[in-house]
């Protein structure tokens, strides 16, 4: 961040004479905030999704005890672990989109929404990812603007099926329950700031895992 240099002001008083005394009058000072120049950030939190970003929902699925979080490795990039997410259809509400994406990507229907992040969180695609995804979608998105939801699984692990509900092509090859810290550590770099902000917001709803050393 570049901060504009401060300017030095020289004040020249004017003298007003009267029969009794001379009065010094200084010119009025108008204070202006220095101009700031900031480089574009790959991550931002906003009240509404900005233009140029694909609207998307993120799903933080916690186990029944709200201690660990579902994370899965992608079929196309096995080293990339992530929480479920997906685009919002035209005219679809984010909450409805989150329920749909959870079902499509994990097969889960036995779950309840515990919390919703208050703001849209955005991230920019790295150049190679942007070219690949925009070629697939026929678009020109800079990145994604996400609305995140915390779900609690109310059924059993047996309900989780990476083939999803059969309506979409599977995205994940394997899954496991992770601590919030592990979810962030396993995420690809450009998603980590969004994951950190999301899990910071959901932290009051999650329980400490008694098997994890403090």
C-alpha cells in the first residue's frame, strides 16, 4: 500500500488594524485525507456479490457433534481438498442453492442449516485456473463470490455418497472429517483466505474436538 506523502503548509498571517490592537488572522486550513493507493486484493468481503464474479455457495458440513468438517479431494486434482461448493442458478436463492449443491455433491439430505455467513466472500482465480474454467463455462469470470452456510449432518456417515444424487458428474474421489485447521491447511492457496474467514465466522457454532490436543 502506498501512502501519499504529507504536505508542508506555510501559513502567512494577515494583520487587521484597529484603534486598540493589531489582530493576527490566519487563513482557514482545509484538511484533506491523503490519497491511498492500494493494490487489488485476491480476497474481499462484501454485502453484495460484485460484478465480474460468478455467484456461488459454499457448504461447511459438520458432523452431528459439530466438531469436525467434511472435506474431499477432487477427482481432477487429487491433492486439492475442499469443502463442497457450486454455482447459483438464475433466480435461485442462495439457501436453496446450498441445499441443492449439498445433495448433488455428497448425496446428503439429512442435514440442517446452523448458520449463514453475513457477507459474500470473493476470491480471484489464478490465471491458469481462470482460463480453464472460463473455457468450460463459456464465460469471463474473474473469480467467485460465495455465500457460505454451516450445515450439521443429522443422519449417519453412511448417507454420504460421492456419486451425489446422480444429477451431476461426480467431483470428489474420497472424503474425510477434518478439524477446521486441517481444512484450511489442505485447501489450495487461493481459497485459504476465504476458508479462514468462513471458519472464523462459524467458530462460535463449532465444538472443540476432545481428541485434538490443545
